[in-house]
C-alpha cells in the first residue's frame, strides 16, 4: 500500500439474497500481537490462521528487521523464532508499516525500552495520523522520539538506555496505547501499572499471560488496573488465531440488509471487549444466532448465523460500548441507514483519528446517497427510513481507509441505485479476499472501467 498503485473504482449494486458459508480471515489484532510477542519470546512460536493481509505482513517484515526469524511453512503455519525480551537488534533500514496504525504503535512500544534506534514510516494515510498519544506516555520510560509536527511519521525512536517503570492512566479508551505501554514495560525493571476507565480489547493482556509474563488485572474504584513486572522471560507458544469479528461485521451486516439472506460465519471471537456491534445489532432487531459456542486459544468463539432482518429500529448506542466496537461504527451506520428511526452514536471521537476521520467521511458519503446524518466532535446520528430506502447513485471517497471502502460497498447492495467507491485497493490491508467472498455468496459488485 505504501507504493500507491493506481486506484481501482468499484461499484456495488442492489443484490438478491446472500447465501452460504463465509470463512473470515484471522483476527487482525491477534495476528499483530502473535508476531510481536513471538519475536520477543525465547524459542519458536507457531501461528495458525494468521491474517495474511498487508497490515500484518508489514508487521512480519518489521519483526525480521528487528532480528527475529519469521517464515511460513508448507502447512500454512507461520513460525517465529524470537530474540527474547530486550533482544531486538537495530534495523538497518527504515521500517515501513504501510497502512497499519496498530502495527506501528505496538512495534514502537515493543522496541522503545531497548537501547536501539529505529525510523518508522508508512503510506500517506498512516503518515498523516498522530502518534503523540503513544509517544508521549512512552517518554515516561525514557524514550526519545523525533517526528513531524503532532508526532507524525516518518519518526525516529531512540530507545531508552536505562528504562524506568511507569504508572499511567490512559486518558482515552485505546487498546493501542495500552498495548504499546505494556510491551514497553516488558524490558523495564520493576512494576509498571496501567489503568483505564473503559475496558478496551484485552488481547494483549491475555496473550502476555499465555507467553509467561508476570501480569495481573484487577478492577479498583471503577478503573481497570493492569500490573506488569518487567524482565519476565516470554516463551514461544502455539497460537490458533480466531476469525476477525471486525471483518465478519461486513458480510453479517450485508446479510441483515439484503432481502432473503441467510449466511453462516464460522469461528468468530466473542471476546466481550470486541462484541459490542453484535449486542447493538440484536438491540436493533437483527436476526442473529450464535452456534457451536466454545473456547479456542483462550478466546471465546462461536459460529454466527445472520439473516435478513426487515424490522430493524434505530437505537442509542451506549457510549461505554464504544471501545468494544470502535472499528465497527462505519458499517453500523450503513445498517442504521436501512433501519427505521435515528441511531445515535456517542463517545466516538476516537473515530476521528483512525485511518481517516471516519465520522466525517461516512457522513459525507451517506449524505451523498440520500441519508440524513448529523454530527459533532464526539457523536453522530444516522436517520433511516427502513430497508431499501437508501437512494444511492453516488461515488464515495475512501481516503485509503479499508473499513470505509467495505462499508460503502455493503451500502450499495441494498440501495435503490448503485454506490461506487473511488478505490477498493485499501481493502487488502485487512481483508484481502473480501470481494471474492462477497461475490461467492451473491453480492452484486463490479470493477468500474473509467
């Protein structure tokens, strides 16, 4: 994605029923963390189900740049031979993280308490995103950074020569900030304590524990406190990555709004820090069921059946739920446009610093296709007029944002007229076979010749 190939315009049109089994690629959050923790461990980590999207592949390349051995075997397993906590080598070239905010922020955290220097860059979208929310608290460990204004990439990180433990209260709900600090704490002496008011996705805590870190979590005075003792040795693990609930959201929401649809999406994690969208959809009246519920690699998983749901109603989404569904608000707004009444989303300012300003971009695209949207700095409202009421007929800008691109394509599947996006290529960063899977279950999508 960093090379900016020629954009590919794509059109989605009103579709008949979506049917079939949709096998979603591995969870992106867990895939990033599997590679990074594997590189920080002693011995070999074997990963099955790794998401092979560009974002994760860029993280794999970065781990190689820091000295780990990362390769894929004939059984489609990814093998990571780690260098141990504090064992990262200094990269010989600039580390390109492509489009991945998660990747670059976690990697900066992981290397920041090792006495090495590294320079990071990415594609135009990533290079426009603020990094100060991570680099400022990392400075408490003794880390120094030199970047562009507002801490934007390209950025050089000078790892702490004598790191110290940190106590930090995360001011905004952000799993990326929390995770970067926990990874930095691995190579700091003593006890680092990270607290958060709102519980964010907890994959880092779960995986650190399974790798052998000295970590504990408790709730104190309505805050979640995470304690990690540095200089623990991590040991390589066997990891089975469940399917990504954020990616699953797109075919599931498509099935909800396309008449006659009935799809099954296997092996989706139902980790409570990631399941906010599904709670919201059920509250709106979605026909969802959870089958074959079980636990795999420490994560609760189930097969999700989604069917056309003609009587969806607008709801007010509790702001405290935002952290568990922050990446799903764009596709939720598409469902809201097909529901009856207003869907109100508050506590979502985090959306403004994602790959794009997702509130602004979705609002403009929805309005262009005939949907009423109101917005503020930390909230937005989508008013729907029922299934199939979206007029469509417009082209939407994606701003190199994969979730924006997929959301507008789903919008077109139930609209009265086509919906186009200016570029479908960013989708490959997180869901490389999205278009093929959607076509297989009956979605009406086509590349548009200009």
